[in-house]
């Protein structure tokens, strides 16, 4: 079958079209004929070798398609071997496309428990873009932070898949949402998507300017930081507020004012992608019709995965990039 094959770690040029053997499902696994595969920053890290994927390798975490055995239209939860605990994944946890061949292909094999019906009214591209960003955002906002209707939320970094999905979920939950971003264009898109207020985070004083937007006047109830700026983000938090952090594409290390943190009575919550329970909660919320489909920035033919990665790394898009076979 056609697939993207990565024979070495490195630049986008390592993602080359090729042909690989058809996947053979083991007991309890299912083959899915893919209709669309969405990109995530995680795929870039796989390509660069951070997860030491076996080579040659086909990356890709997100996808939607048709079950070969039943003909059912499905979306794929890329969270493999999560385990029985809801509080944290098992030691065997991995993301589809890390070591298991992923969705940059015509077909993929996954555990049957990682499949769910394609959301009604979602296109193939929107369905493929939902799982990783959706379940990660749901776990961050609902399972970890416990965001409630009427609370204020600051999302750091408009434009990415997590940020745009979090904006949609938080709107469905009834929160009042504010967003930071690196350009006026991204902030305008966020306002058009429901953000009550925005601020550029290109200036050093952005935490103070963001804090001034908070309805309470003394900071936000919850801050979602998916980029790694939480030593700055925490400065916009209200006393007793919660900051939930994931991702480190901007910074992998921070220096924190420990005394200021504990006097502020803050809660720092780490999170990653979620498990089947989080996925079920996400899909239940989507089924209410209150969650807008993921924003699609652009689509590329499967063979143009390298070009799609270049676009992803440029950081200029608002929404998700998707590959179609």
C-alpha cells in the first residue's frame, strides 16, 4: 500500500512517499482504510527522532476512515495501551505513530477500543483533526482543570490545533475565554471563534496586559498553556487559580518564583493526551452539537507530507493541517 516512509530522523525531506506491506491485524485489532490524516506537532518530534521510532517508519497519530471488517465510518483515538487508571497512563502507553506504524498511509491497524463512530456532521478532514487535539484539550480543561461554566479561561498561543480546539470546548462548557497570540491575524481569528478578549504575547509585559482583561480584575480562574511559557503565564493567574500545562515547543525549561507560587495558592497541573474515558467524554460533548468542528487550515495530498510538515513548522497557520490519500 502507499505510505509515507521515514528512513532516517531529521528534516521534512525524510518523509518520502513509498510502498509498504499491508497491515495485518493481531487479535483485538482492526484495520482502517483512511480517508484523512491530520498533522500534530508530535509528528514533528517523531520525525526529528525524539521518540526513537524504529526505522524505517510511518508516522502519524490522527486519522479517520472506514473499518475494513464492518464498513463503519470511524475516528481513531491515538492513545494506545493507556491502562486502567484514569489519573495517569500505564508504563506501556504510547501514541500511535511513535513505535506502532501510523496514519500517514492508506491503511492503519489499531486496537478496536481505540475506534469510535465518526461524528455526525463532521467532514473526513474535521473528523481526522479531532482526536489528538480534542482528547488532549478535553483532559486538560475538564478532567484535570475542572473548568466550569462561568469561569474565566486564558489560552496561551492562538492558532495551534490544541488552542483552537480548547477554544471550541471551553465555549461549549460555558466559560469566558481569552486568548494570547503572536499576530493580530491569529487574534482576530480567535475573536471570530468566540474569544472575549485577546492580547499579543510578543511583548514582555503580556502577562500583565492579559491579567487586566480578566473579568475578576485579579487574574484568570484557569490558564491553559500548551507551548511551554508557564513561568510567564502563571503571572496572569488569580490567587488560588489553576494552570494546566502541556507541550514545550516554545520552551522546555522554566524558572519559577517558588515563594510567589505558594503564596499565590496556585495549582500547577501537568497533562498529556488522554485515555478512552477522556475520549468518551469528548465525543459525548461533541454529540450535543455545542462543539464546533476543528478548524482546517489546509489540506495536502498524502505524498506531500514533507511540504505539510514545512508548513506546520512555519507556525503561520490557524487550525489544523490534513493529509488526504
